């Protein structure tokens, strides 16, 4: 491929990578700080997408839908944490896997009962619906750039939250040593609830932001879930920075894999993961 | 941590009794059950072998593999490839070859994954299974997304003499039952052998095991390989029974179901895995056959019931059916005193 | 962390010992321990975590039939030292030799098989297993028989004998059947020792075996340690001064990861620096 | 072989019906009077909607006969196939062995269909395919007791090639998911397109069911073909259409596809879909009295608009009705039953079609163009198009 071609594909990779990051960030947080394996993370993504669809239909405004949806998702996260997850922090990963797998079933069925099994589309807000011409016959949708923007903002926001704020300090303390944190007067219960809700919120927001271009359909979460796992594993559990790097890496491999090695596009990402683990069994940035 | 729970490694007499009765029931079943249920129970037994193989990792060694289905599927594919279009192939060499193939795959993949711990292990095993899944899904030559037929069940003929014919549902049933019993006995012996003791030691306290001089990597890798090979045995039987192999056999759901079977029954003693496999398959069956109540078809929403059941189970009975049963018997015991 | 008055600490920036020549034995000490070559000899061990050196250029030699105690305030680096010797932590610099073999940077399992056994400060046993199974597992590590998949683990006479011997020595005979998680703290410490013995080491590292023990339990443990001293070289990390002075043939005092004194109990008692720096607080 | 297996299962069935699995939740049903029809369709998951439509269509066809088949009452049995291939055999057997159905209607997912096909060949049960287009079912693995009322995967795209060349698009890029249905659709397209004198510049594919198309769209733009032909369905299709437009390719490089690209996703795809030309054996907007009548009655009966899947279900019903009437409802008279179904002429909403020697529809393929959320028929791409049925040996 010629050079401009290459640049555009690079742009695609970065853009895809950032989307993956937005999805994986919540997962890696929940993993890293509460040590909870959450197979239902993809369901939260789906929840977000469906919320975006139904709410934007109701309000006639995607922005409003996203705001309300985010609040709902976080509330949902809090409820879920209070009802189930907080009882599983001290349980084995096995029990957590099982719990969240059961939840996948429940969420899928509830989705089909509440929203049905149709494929739906969410219209892109007018002021983002334009496209920027790159070559004479290829142009880049503004909305995708907007998504990338959101993801970057999110990355920065998370970074600041974790490393600069008091809450972030408490979170890190809790992740590092819960007893010590508690002795320092940190309310671990509260911290966990917050982080979990944050994680759910992130996944849902990702779903909502992606809805307009991804369209909304059953089981849309399951595919995403596994990619998130790969990203989190490569990046190193609990490391937001790692998730970012890994997501970009995966985006790169996936994009160029499709173009240069179509015959094995499906496996390349997993091969990347294998390679990374051979080199660093605990991911690029172990916490 | 479930690692800290005792695993009923030594089964109480009460449970032994129940298992014994179960065996009798299994022996008699083909004479009372209809062909459909004979097939269903055969499948349950195959899943039981699969679940036991996983239990060696999950319950004994404390390694939660979310990609165990890969080795199940691989042996099935091996059978499909070894069976020519026009005729049956001999059971006696294809079975070992298929099992070894799965074992070998487990050995290679295990080399990567066994070095990781906890959540990493869970996710890495899953990702590798996905990799294997795509190898078959993406390649027309390997059957692609539609999978492969096993046109003829393997033949047991030895130099013209035919001891039994797997084409008969009943024969296949008893053949599978035999495999189930052998696997169970083998794993029980293994559990109390020095190897098995070491594995459970690793589950409970890997750090101390190392401090006492055990090279845990080798042990884990061996366990992973054996588990893979036994999963292969189950996969081979599956291919023999259904005659149809599909990439989804290696999918995420298949692996997760196996995990559920093991937990449902109770981990670390293999009997639990068997009970779990039967219970799980049977529950799916029941949930899907739920009747229409008023305007709502309960059966249609089987996913909801299954999900709720799993959540309740793991919340309230993490030690599974055998765990409950044992607790129940204990209480009865104390009541009498 | 460091409750040691600066003045009493070693001169800033220098590793020069206050007393005794690090590495080589002071004459009196050697007199007390003329039992041939060191079974374990560590030279200039250093472990840095980021900036600070938890263990700073420490050397020790352990001899058969000889208890070498390491004392010092919390955070002095005693446990870290033990972890460096047992391979739980790789040293930043320095070397460890077990007999003639250099074991620097070896994994714990390899070092254990080479003949070094250890107990842990935080009780580190197999809680769901019976006392017997705990010790048996330890004993089995000397003849793993990993390939014997169909033989019952308890059918191996040698392993069983090792198990019985270790249990007897540690005085847990009447506890063999009970689940490790259910026995008293003192018994769990004994079990730690039993497991260590069952691996038949020549060198034993004991990390605060008396931690959290009652007077009676302590007494029992002290006799036990005296008993096993016979044919082992022992490194004893301990806080209980009475016990230490009762048991040790040689003491090393650590503060801030550095050795500030090393010698026989008599010498250490006499040492003013140590008095000020450490023992003072005990009395 | 299969006949031998058939015999075995029969004898097994005799033993079976003699005893009853009381231990298990089997509802023992009276044999005889009623015709037992089993639906094996997706009622959960991605294809749930299709399953519902097919069942509705089928029931409608039967209800037009007063709810009877050749004068016999009908009892329906349903199994959710979950679109899960590993469970295909088990679920099919549920209907065949447990419920003892006379007819098995299913399914949507090709992989699951392979399972049904296996059971159909082994047990000899009459199997009607209302959607799944997997070639093997009416080619190498065809069987006298298996009839397809829908299409073969390569049928719609086979007709597509000529349409594109006729519109002056001689250099095309093909893009699809890398899975069996995609490969088979490509086979049809390749043969049709090259035969019409077109050249395929490049064949692009991505792993199923991935929906990250951007990289491939970029490549398409760089290749600058006259047109793009594709085969996607469901959520993926909606996303592909939107991404294609968003990438600015819409209007520059015309997009063609198998008709399923624009079935059931037009609302989701929105204006991005306008102008897309596809080929399929049906269109909602097909302007014939037959179709209008069908759509009206369907809407009345089920309070929803029928789609191609409903039509396929409906035709499956019509096919069975014809057969059943021919043998006065005695479905055990297989020879006569199959004979009449082979010779059937189905007066379908999609237009009259007949059964090929390998039991796959010989049907007209229409050219449709999307116009404000509707597939407007703009012509006929191929009259009476048949699938080769290559490798089919009826036993």
C-alpha cells in the first residue's frame, strides 16, 4: 500500500484502538481494584447501546440520551454491586466467573423481553454527521473522530482521577492493601461501589457512543467481551495505561492484519497476546 | 476462597451409596428409557467425562480454565479427519490418536498459560481457545463454520472379528458408560497418588509447595495436559455419537458450561463433576420444556431461568450439590446425637 | 519504621561495621563453632526496593550444630534476609553458597531440593489438610514419585518414615489426624517446623518461630529447637530475646538493613552500640 | 448405510415405544389421528425474529387449509435451536425421537441445518428447510426426504453478476464475512459475474461476526473498482451500510449485494441504504396481486408486516400442504408424498416456483433498489434460476 494509504490505515487502527480502550478501561478497573472477573461486561456495553437507542428515540436527542443513559447505567451498576457483586469480592475467581456468566443469560433474555430481537440504528447528531474528505473517493466520518476524541478525553480523565484526586488515591490504596487503606479511614465498601459503578458506566457509555455507527442488535456484547479480555491481558490487569497501549496495539494488529494477512485475520490478535505473554506473563504493565 | 473449602476428596458413605445407586440406574436405563432418552443420557455421560477432565484442573489443581472446550473439540475434529468419506475407520487406533492430539495441543498451549495465575489464567485459556476456534472457523479446508460430518461411527472390528457395533444406540451407551467408569476410577487413583497430592497441595498453597522443593510448573503443565487428553476422549465420543463436528464445540459457551457442571456438582472429587454434568444437562432440558402459562411461554425464556438458577446456586451453594447433600447428612447426623 | 536513634546507627554512608569484621569470624566465635566449613555462606547480600536497601551488604555463615540468630528492630531487614537466602527474593547483589554450590538467584524449589528448608513468619501451611497430610506432603518432596499416578501416595515407606520422624521430633504425635486449620497457633508453629524438618534439610531458616506464642508453648518450642540443632545449621530470626540468648551460638544485629554488630551472645550483651541501638529498648 | 441406520432406529423406536421413560419429563402423547409437525427454529438470540416470522408464515399457509393437512388435524411441537450447531443433533432428535414428529420444519442457521440434515438422513424423517441456504443440504448431502423452500446460498448472488455488468460495472470488489454462507454466496457471484464478462478485482473478507469494516473500506477506496458487491446480514449489514456511506464511498462506488443485505435492517441503516441494488427471490414491494393479498392477510393475522422469511415459512407450508393433500394426509406413504412434492408448483407471494431435482427451488430472482426504507423491485435479474445441485445423488 502507498504512503497515504498507510497513514489512513494507521488512523483507522488508532481509532479502533481507542474504542477498544473505552470498553476495556472499565473492565481493567474492576479487575485491578476489586479483583473481580466480570464476564458480563459485554452486557453492559449492549445495555448502553440499547439505552442510547430507546432514549434517543424518546428524547429526540442523542446527547440527552447519553447523559440520562450514563446516569441510569451508573445507578444500575450501584444496584448490581449492592445486590450481588459486593458479596463476591472475597470469593474465588471461579465463583465470580460463574456469577457473571449467569448474568449474561439473564441480561440477554431481559433485553429480548424489554427491547425485542430487532436490529436498530441510532441516527448520528446532525452536527457530527459530516465527513472529511481524505482522498478523492474516501472521506472520514466526523463522528468517528468525535468518538476518538471522547475516548482520549476519557483516558486523560481516568488518568487524572486515579493519579491526582483524593478518590484516586483512596482507590489505589484500596487496590494496594485494603486493610491498610481501611486503617487510614478509607471506606473500602464505598470505594468498591464507586469503582464498580464507574466500570459499568464506562462500558455503557462506550455502548452509547458506539451505537450510532455500530447499530444495535442482540448479543452485540459477547463479541466485544473477548476483545476486551485480550486487551486487558496484554495491558496488564488493573493498569489503565496498559489498557490504552494494548488497545492501540490490538487496533494496529487487527487493522493491518485484515489488509495484509486476511487469511488469518481472526487469529492474529490472539497470536499477539500469546507473544506478549511469552515475553511478560503478567502483561505489559503489571500493577 | 473455594480453595480453602474441603473438597470432600474422601467421599462420605452416604454419598458413595447414592453414587452406587446411580450406577445401577445407569446400567439399567437403556432397558426402560426410550431411544431419545438413551441418547440423551449417553450425551450426559460424555459431558460428565468432559466435566471430570476439567475438574482435575479446576477442583484439584485450582486452575480455572475458560478454554477447556478447545481440547474437547480438537479430538472430535481428529475423528472427523481420520474417518474417510466412504467407510468406517477402526476405533482402536483413532481413539488413542485423537486423545493424544488433544493432549499434545494442551501441552503446547499449557506451556504458555500455566505460567500465568488467577485472572490471567482464566482469560488466557479463554483467548487461546478462541484462537483454536478461529483456526477451524476461518478455514474451509478444516470444515469452516459449517463443520464436518463423521459419516460412519468408528468400527470396533479386530481382524474381521467384531466385538461390538457402535451403530447401535445401546452399545454406544454402554461403551460410553465404560469410558465414564474408567475415567472416574483413573482420576480417583490419580487424586490420591503422589502426583494428585502434589496437585491439591498446589491448589491450597502454591508458595509453600515451592518452598518445599516442588517444581510447580511441571506439575501444572502435566495436569493441564492430562485434562486436555481426557477432554479429548469426551470429544471423540461426542463425534462418534452425533457424527457432526462444528467449531462452536470449542466455543466460549461450551467451556463455561463445563465449569458450571463442575461447580454445580461440587469440585475436586470427580463424583461431583459427574453429578453436575447430569444435573446441568437435565436442568437445561427441563427449563426449555417449561409449559405455556397463560399468555407467557415459560419455556421460551429458559435463558432467564438458567441464569437465575446459576446466580442463586453460586450465591448460596458454592460447594454444589454434593456439598449441600453432605451438609444435610451432617446435620441429620448431629440431630441424632 | 525506624525507631533507632540516628546517633546510634552506623556512620552515614559507610557500611563499616561497629563491631566484628563482617565476613570473617571473630576469634572467640570461631572457637565456639569449630565444626568445619560453613554449610551456608552468604557474601555481601544486598536487596534494594526502589531507592532504599532493605538488606545492605550483609554476610553470614551457618555451621552445622550451630544456631545463628539474627535480631533487630522491626523493618531491620531480617525477614528480607531470610527471603534472600531461601530464594523467595532474588538479591540485587551479593552471593549465596550452599555447601560448595553457588545458589545465588536460584528458585526456591531448587534451593529447597539443594538442602535448605525454612519456616515462615506468617504461618504458611495447608489449612484444609490434616497435620499428617501437611507433613507427608513436605516429606514427599524429597521423593516426589511424580510418575506414579496409580499408586496411593501413602504407600511409600521412605516418605511415611520421614513424615513420622518429623511429627515425632516436633511433638505433634497426638494431632496427626486433626485438620491444620483447627489446631492451636502454637501447634501450627510446630507444624511449620515439622514440615521444614520433613524436607530433611541441612540448613534451616526459622523466621520468628516463637511469634505470638504463650510462655508454655515457647518453652516447648525452645526445647524443640535445641533438639533439632544437633545435625542442622540454623538461622534463627527472632524477637524473643530470652529465647535468642538461650539458643544462639552467634548473633547478628541488624538495623536499617545493615549489620551493626555480630558476635557471641556475650559480646553482643557487652556491646554498647547494640545496647543503645536496640537491646536498650527491650529491657 | 443410512438405510441400515434407518432400520436400526426403527427397531429401537419399537423397543422405545413399548416402554416409557417415566423417570423423565416426557409427556406421552397419543399416536395416530393428528399430523405431528415440529418447528426447530431460533426463538432466542440474534435470529429470534426470523424464527417467529417463519413459524407465522407456515401456520398461515396451513390455516388457509382450515388448519388441516390432507384432512388431518395438526399438532405442533417447538424446539428453540438457539442457532447453536453443537445442539443441532440433540434438538432435532428431540422432535424426531421424542415427539415422533412426521415433519421437521427448520431452520435458519446453516450450521444447525447441517445437524438437522444428519438426523434427517439417518432417520428418514421428512425435513423442510424454510431458510438456511447451506449448499450441502441440496447438493452433496441431498436426500429424498429433504426439501428446501427458500434458496441456496449462491442463488441470489449468482443473478447479481449480470445485473452489475449490464449497468456497466465491469470491475468489482467482493466483500463478506469469512464463513460458509459468505464463501457460498461468493461462489455464485464469481460464476455469474465472470460469465457476464466482469472481473473481480479483489476478494475481501473479515472474521465473522466482526463489524470493524473501516480497514477494508479504506482498501476499497484505494482499489477504485467500478462497484462493490457484498454479502452481509442482520446487525452487521446495517453497520456495513452505514460505514460504507460514512466513508464517502456511497455515490462514488455503487454498492450491490445479496438481497439479505437490505432485509430487516433498512430502519437501522436509514438513508445510508438508499440506492443500494440487491438481488433476491422476493421483495416486500413486489407488485403482484398474489403478494398484495398475502401481505394483507398476514398483517391481519399477526399484526406485523411479513418479510422474506415469513414468505419462506409460508411457502414451506404450501409445499407440505400440496404433498399432504396428494396422499390424503397419509404422510407414511412416503413415495407418493415425495413424488408430489418434487413435482410441486408453488404459487408463492414471490411468484410461482418449482422444485429442482435436488429439492431446491427453481425461482425468479428480482433486482431491488432501496428507496426510502423499501426494496423497490426494478426488474428481474434471472428467470427460473436453479441451483446446480452438484454432487447430489438421491438414494
